[in-house]
C-alpha cells in the first residue's frame, strides 16, 4: 500500500510532464504556422513532429475530393520503417461517404482503441486493414466551413488506449492546420487578385498595394501579443493609405464597446485619451444618429442595441468620402466633428465567424475619394487581423493551461491552511465565509457556494463568495435528484460547475459547489479532491457548531419570550392610543409580523351576511398581496356556517398544511394563498364575532410555540376593544359631518333663493321703470318734430316783420340770428337724448324679459348688447381704469331655444367679473396696458359657442378649480357673495344642458367659454 502511494505521485508527475511536452510542441507548431506561408512545409513538418511526440507508427494527411464522391488520397505522411507508405493511396470506399463524411464536416474527432471493436463496420475494417491500422485517431481538417481532409494518427502493431490529452492535442493540431489552410487560401486569393490588378490600367500601383499588403500581413503574423498586433496593424495601415487616423474598435459581449488602439498623425487629438477624459464620447451620442451609426465605429448605444448594426449582417465595409455630403443629421455631424473626421472607411473584423470589432480609417484634413484598391487592401488586412486574433487567443489558452498545472501543487499546500482556518471557528457564518473565500482563491473560480438541504430535500444557498462582476445568490434554489446524479455522471453541468457533499455525522447536510460562470472548464481530479476534503472538514465543523448553536438557541428562546411579552405590552399600548381603524389595523399587522417573524399577517372582516373581505395586511417582500390571491377564508364555509367554530372563540393552528387532514380541495385553496403554516384567531367586538386575525408562514412548515399562539390571541382581544372604541368615534364623527353638510346645503339653498328673489325683484323694477319712463319719453320724442316745425314758421314770420325799424332794433338787441342758429341745435340734442333713453329702456326690457319665463327662441346677440348697454357706465374711463374697449366678433347665429332672462344674467355676471379683473389689473400695473373685453360667437355642429375674454389680472391656478363653487370668491367682504359664477354654472349646465369653461393665466387675462345647444 505504501508503494502504491509512492507510485501515484510519480505517475501524476510523468503525466503532467507529458502534457507540458505536448503543449510546448503545440506552441511551436502554431508559431511555425504563423511564420510560414508554405502550406506544404507546414504539413510535412507537422506530421513528423506529431508522430515523434505521440510515438505512433504513422501520421498522415488525407485530402478529399468532394466532387468525386468523397474520394481522397494521402498527400503527406511520416511512417515508421517497418510499415508501408500510404502516399498516393486512394480512399474511395462507399461506407466512408455514408457513415463518416457528415460527422467530420461538423468537426467531430474519432478515436478508436481497436478496429475490431463491435461498433466498427466490416467495410471500415477492410479499409483500415489495407493500411495496416490497428488503432487510430482521425481529426477533420476544416478550411473555413468546408471539410478539406483528415489528420490521421495510426497505431499499426497493436491496439492502443488513447489518453484524453492526446485526443485534445490532435484536435488542436487539426484546428491550427485548418487555420494554416485558410491562410494559404487567403494567400492564394491575394496572389490571384494581384494578378488581376496587374492586368488593369493601374498595374504598377496595384502590384505595389499587394506587396505592401503582404508586408503588413507578415508583420501582423510575426506577433502573438494582441497589443503588438494592434500597434503593427494601425501603424502599417496609416502609412500605407496615408491617413490621419487609424483606430480599432472592439465590441463587448453586450454590444457596447470602445476604441482599444489607434495610430494618429501629429496635430490630432487621441480618441483613446478623449474617451477616458470625456464620458460623452462613450455614452451621450443622441438617437438622431441611429441609422448612420450602423456604418461607423463610434461608441454609441445604437451599436449595442442592434448588436453590431449592419456589420453583423455580413457588411464588410462602409465608405464615406465627405461627411458633409453624406446626408447625415446635424447632431451626427457634430459627433464626427468631435472625432475631427472629414472622410472615413469602416471595415468589419470577424473572429471565429463572429463580429469582433471594427477597423476605422479617418481622413481629417479634407474630403477624400477612397479608391477601390485601397478599400480592398483594408478588407484583406482586416481578415488577417481576425485570423491573428484567433491564433493569439489559442496561444493564450495553452499558456493558461500550463500555468494551471504549476498551480496544482500550490493548492495542496494551501488546503492544509484552509482546514486550519475552518477549525478555528465555531460560528457557522464565519466557517462558511472562510471556506468559500479560501476555495474561491485556491481553485481560481468565479463563485463558490454552500447549499443546505431541508428535511423534504428542497433547500437554499446559505453562503457564497464571488469575484467582482457577478451577482450574489439571494433566493432559494431547489436541488433535485436529477441534479445530484449529474454531479457524479458529468452531465449537463460537468464543464462549468462541480458539487461535493457536506455530511453532518451520517446525514447529508448539503453541498459545496464551485462555479466557473464566464466560460467552460474541465475540472481536474486534484481540484475535485481538494473540494471534497474541504467538504469533509465543513461537516466536522458543522457538527461542532451545531452543539454550540443548540445551547445558544435555548438561551435565545428564553430571552425572546421575555422580549415578546414586552413587545406585546407596547403593541397593546399603541392600539389603545389610536381611535382610527386604519391606524389600528396597520399597527397591529406590522407589529405581529415583526414579533412572530412571519411572512404575512392579515385582518379579515365579516359582513352582516357573513361574507367578508380583507381590510388590512402586512406582507414580507417578495409575496403577492392577499387581495390578488384566492384566499382560503373566502370559500363559502365561513359564510355557510356563519363564522364556523370561530364563533365559539376557538383558534386554528396549522404547522404544515401537507401534514394535516385537509382534503385536496382545501389544500389547493391554502396553496393559492401561498401559505405553508398558519395561526388564525377570532376578533370579537363585544359578544359578536367581528373578524379574524391570521399569521402565515409561507416558505416552510413551522412548529408554532405556545407563547406565539398566546401572543396572537391577546392581540386579537385588544383589537376587538380598539375596534369597538374606534367605531363609536367614527359613528360620532359621521353624524357630525352629516349635520355640517346639511347646514351647508341649507345655507347654499337660502343664498340661492335670496339671489333669485333679488334678480326677480330687479327684473320687475326694471320692467316697471321702463314702462313708466317710456310714456313721457314717447310724448317728448313725438312732439319735438312739431315744435321744430312751429319754430321754423315763427322764424319765417319774424323775417317778414324785420322790415319794420322797431323790429330791426329788437332783433338786433336779442341777437335773433344766434337764436335762429342755436334753437335747431337744442332741439336736435333733445331728440338724440330721447333716442338714447328709448334705447336704454329697450335694453332694460330685453334684459329683464319678465314675460318670457318659459324657454323661447331668442337672439343671443340682443341679450349680449343689452347687457353691455346696462354696464356702459362701468366701461367708461374713470379713476380705476382707462376706457375699456369692447371688441365684438359676432358670427351668424340662429335663434336659440333658451331662458332669455337667465342667459342675460350669465352674461351680466361674467362681464362684471371681467370689468372687476381689469380694474384690479389697472391698479396693479398703473394703467400701462390698454384694457379690452373681447366677445365672440360662432356656431359649430348645432352648438352655440360664446367666448368672453379680458386682459385683466387673471385667476391663479390654485383658485381656478374652485370658481364655480358656491360662496367661493376672491373679493373683499361686502363686495360679492361668491354666487355669481356658481349660479351661472347652474343656468348653463343644468338649465340648458351646456358647458361653461374657464381658461386663465395669472397676469395675462381670463376667457370664459359658454357652449349651449341650439335646441336646449
């Protein structure tokens, strides 16, 4: 047994040495592929070195001719002296094309330990026997997406069990040979294109471009370091095309990105520096450039949202000769100007058939006509950049794997230190934190987590350590039997996570899990063993910590019971200090949920018919409110039994709904409420069952303690007392509010009656006044004509008598000529005054319209004009304001069915308010604005629209919504009751079925819009 332990480390050391030899050889082959463009030399050297390294009998390269039905021949080989050469040997058997051509086309590699295994077909055995093969590895050689041939490893003398590392080595060699074949094809394409360009008019220039391109590509191929590749590429391209700037832009996995390298001429800013200094270059390019950004490598959300824009749809390049002639938007041109660009070419860079980034060439000094051969050169260099990126990535992977072998020994030494740290603590959280952090560093993974099982084999993650950039695990994650089987069978998760058990005594307590999130990972045996040893030590530590925890729990329970008693007293005090039901409910549910540490606490209230509703709830985060669920207590049982056994004061305690004697129907109702365990106690208001108080545990079963049940019962009792007090207060307040409301309604009704009586009295007074004054005015107006005729006759008679000397003297004394001239003027003034009084009387009669108590057809323009005539004295210039200009824009209106007197009252109220607003505005502005009232009317779709607007002080926004309320006014006491607009609203809306609206802006004026139907 001791010899066995001594031999195993030697075997592992030999295996690691062999793996390092293969990785070294692979690196040399990759370097040779990059340094040589001779595909024949690459293939010949490769088969020789692979055979020496794997110590096989033959290594050959078979090339296919798909056009001949998958016929092929060996074109290169390295074979031991005792075995036959297969060069020029033909392969054209039918079974190959039927059985293996398609898998090889998809990159499948096959390894056979013995050709006489049952799975090998007879026709395949015949073919392999012809080549003296007993065991083999066959890897496809892919040129792009096409199957070019096979790399064949033959063991001729005897069967051979191939190691996984040997198979992986052959696969990597085949992949890099595929890259070399693709490079050779690219080189052939370059040569062919050079020949074609040589035949064109610009033969000499084209040849120079090809030579320059070959030199640039060769320089790119000479380095495996990305920074060197970027430096060489940008510098060579800028020199070749004589541009001002060449930059490389790289996409992130989420299709955001940044400039990673550039070569820029002297005198221009560096985009690399600017994107660090100025965050706007990264994030603040507006959406106005969305369509244009598909063709340029700017750091913009469009490329992120479209996952690379048009470049992911095989757009190889984009050319812009002048940004000012390209039809770009102004804001996008500003972006390009911030790059100092005038013209540009954008080339896509693909890596492993995926858009990796963009190659951007900028001309800053002036516009530029990009030539076809320039663009072609740039696309070829971009292709080589993609190949170089792929090979650099492969080399980096090899170097990483070699470094992991070196770290394996260090992990074993670090394991002992980790175990020591775990044993030095009895605190579970500290143990978990130490273990996950140490394993995270030892295995260099991205997450290490500890998962704990529950008795029903569900569970949750109780601890995890992560590297920056990953989200902590915070929610329960179920683990099924299938997942545990996958841990041992290397199923779905074998590449990026590994599980080991944590046992507490003889019981499986949980799992210790290591995750690699960002990429696949093949776990080494020593890594799994290390994780398993940590799992064992965690089990021991858990056993010790559990004993300590039990003692602490017992002490904590005693302290918690005392704390609950104290908290209960505090909760009862809070309930008694409030008479508001909502406050009582909120306080009670919150305090109960905090004290019992449950997921949900509800209060359910019964209606008189024993139906009910949820009136309060306190809910932990992550759960659905009860009113959105199918609650258990809303089934017809409680209504049918009028409260069930709760009427007798009984309580319901359920530790686990699945362990009760409930029917499946009843369990389904409770599941709909997300509950697993619960307590429900009755709430009595006096001797009557008022409702229920329930506490729910949703996630797991719960063994309810006696003190917890007692606490809930006591709070239910106190709730009943608080509810009774609060309802008495609520009833008193409700009665008070009803009395206040009734009193206010009476005041409004009384005021409206008074206002109506005033208006009726005013109408009667105006009508009587108009009738009384109309008779004498008619008499005066009718006699003025006769007086005028009589005076004319008298003057004619006087003219005849003027011939006498005595009369001449008297005429001279009384200035008869002046009298003759002045008397007609006096009579004319009397006639105008009488006409004015007649108009005023007519307006008063029109305004009053006492004989039109019912709805009749009315000309609204007459009503507006009569109102203006009545308030004419307020429109004149006075100490409060200058002359108010009235602008009338009357439309063509039909007669309207309405209550004429009431509509005139509306016009009077609004026009008087407008004059008041102008007076207030004129006082505030010292008469620096010409006052104006504008009245317009129009007919729209059988609706009359009347607009009365003023340029007065306006109505503040906070008052505008209340102007139609009874008794609301902004005037000083004694200047108005606040009923004018309220009555106007009732007349227009309630009496005529119309609308009245107010549009106002403080300091600018107010508009009232009155809309009434033609036939109200």
